[in-house]
């Protein structure tokens, strides 16, 4: 029952993130959704991934969004009211879509039993997998981080 | 089972956000929500198949890639705002045609 409540909270946080008028609140909602996802991961014993999720997705990425919101011009109150009216027309269907889809999936899932191949032993530790079995993943991560750094340098370089 | 339903609902919320909004920052937020759905799916599959350590390794890779993508995308959004003074995707017409 608690699991269902937390999952519902996660979906509700995502809906609030999308539907809220203020971009700042959207960024905060995203952090909230990440924090709830962290709780789910901890409950599934995925501790290392949960720590990454909490520190990076709930910490760093909202800061990035808040920075870009502050770098761009926010709306005035009058503009925000006007935009809110248009936004409501576009976003009123989202809770409806979620409720209908959730109900339909709930009914279908009563008959659907996923057959996943279950490993007999839990397998090696996550640190062993990262450092010994999937070293190419680490190499790829380092490469993509450097690619990102160079991309940001090129994007923000001063024009002469 | 509820985890799979939550994954589909989260992904649907992200896609709806992508389709319904014109604000570039909100588009990135929609992509973030979709990535969260994928993260939850990977962890759930790892948990169900008794391969949680491997799933965690994949999730860590996904998170690293996600951060780099978001950093570059945010840089692009700031650049677009500097050039066009707007974040509305409908007003960005310089690459049209």
C-alpha cells in the first residue's frame, strides 16, 4: 500500500511539474519528483543509484534550470496571467489522460503477468560491475563528460 | 505491477509536456520526466530479475549522460534566448526552410 502511495506521489509530482504556471515551481517539482524516485530506489535496495539520483538529479539539474531561468527574462505578472489562460486550454487534458490511462492499464494488468528471466544468484557487487565488468561504460562516461565540457565552452565563448 | 503502470504514466506525462508546450525550458523538463520513467523501469527490471547491481550500473550511466545532455541543452537554450530574445519555440524561425 505504501508503495502504491509513493508511486502515486511520483506521478502527482510529475503532473504538478508540467502543469504549474511558474517555471521556477516546475524546476522545484522536478527536484521533488527526483527525491520521490530516490525513495523508491532506496526501498528497492538500489542504494548507490539512489544516492546518484538524489545528488545529481534532485540537486544539480534543478540548479541548472534555475540558473537558466534567472539568465532569461521572466514574465511580468500581466504576461503570466495571459499565458496562464492559454496554458490552461492546452494542459487541462493531462490529468484526464493520466486517470484514463492509469485506469485502463490497471484493468489490463489484472490479466497481464510479465515473465522476466530471474537470476538464481544476486550477482557481483555494483562497484565490481562498474570497475571490472563494464569498464567501457566508464570510458564512455568520461568521453561524454569531456564532450559536454567542450560543447559548453564553444557555446559560451566570447565573439571577437 | 504498479511500478510498470507508474512508468507508463510518467512517460505519458513527459510526452504530453513535449507536445503541449512551446517554452524551451519546459521541453527540457518534459525530457527529464521521460528519463525518470526510464530510470524507474531499469531499476524495477533489475529488482524483479535479481540483477539489481547491473541495473544500478546502467542507471549511473544514464544519470551521467542525462546531466551532460541537460547542460548542453541549457547552453543552447541560453544561446537561443540571446539571439532571439524569446524562449517560445514558435518564434524561432531562423532555421526554418
